[in-house]
């Protein structure tokens, strides 16, 4: 699926005020949902499931996910032996601070609270803030600053408070 095709689908869904849509094509599954009670200008949220056998589809899916406005503030979390693993919800570039001259959002040993920004993942020139889903202490930062990350890559390990 090409990015222009996805944009056209999203445009049609928004114009027709469709609240839910699902499409599976060439091993790529696209599901778009939005609240029916929201105004017509409400953001559309899409989730894209990647096929296991089509790595060539990754750039298109990454672009589609970013273009669709997938919320990045809800990363996947998984319990690890020394804390909870915060995983990347999107494909993009990992940044520890809002700009090169600013201090990092968090460092190892820092205490974080629910909703606190942990990092930014840039996808298609959109800066997506990744927020903590639990209070605790940052025990590990997995990627290096400026490193590309994939969907599901570990970002942080947080020991719950």
C-alpha cells in the first residue's frame, strides 16, 4: 500500500464521517477508528499490523502510521525481571531531549511519574512524545540518542515505585 493510497483512504473516511474502517491488502492490515461523538475535525487513529513475510512494506507502513496520526503517548509496556519495559509504539528516530541543546527528558536513576515525557520519537517530521504509563525509577535507557527504532523495540526499563 502506497502512502498516497492511505492518505486518500483517510481523506474519504473523514469526508464521509466514517467512524470505523478495516482493510487487509497484500499482507498489510489497516484499521482506522475514531470516536463517533467527536466533531468532524477529530483526529483519526489508525493501527497497522505488519506482515511477518514482507519487510519491504516497513517504510510504507511507518509512513502510513505517522501520517495517520497514531498516538505515540501510549507505548507498549512489558514486565521485565528488573522492571517494566517501555517499548516503542512507532517506527522513527529516538531522541532523549526536545533539541540538541536541551538536557534529556530523563536519565538512568531518575524518578518518573505517570504522564511524564520520557523521550521523543520523530516519524515523518512529526515529533511524538512518549510518556510514562507508571511511576517509578528509570533503570535503563536502551537506544542511543538519534538511533532509529522499530515498532516494539525496547526504549526504557522502569522499576515501578
